[in-house]
């Protein structure tokens, strides 16, 4: 029969699970921050209006 996990073993497992969950969350945020169809406002070009000069 297997012995139950000790407190330190449980803590180690929980730390690893928390690390994996946080990495997956950061990856998901990175992929969802900018839609592939639209330009990302942080990295896209700004629209600059220029006045038309009439002679």
C-alpha cells in the first residue's frame, strides 16, 4: 500500500502546479492580446491626418 504524501511533498506539487498554471495563463494572454485579423493598437501605425495644400 502506498503511503500518503507528506506536507512538504504536497507543497512541492502545489508549487509546480501553480507554476504551470501561471505559465499557461501568460501564454493565453499573449495569444489573445491582439487578434490576428485586426492591427494591435500597441504596435500598429497611428493614423495621421495631413492638410491638403491648395495652390
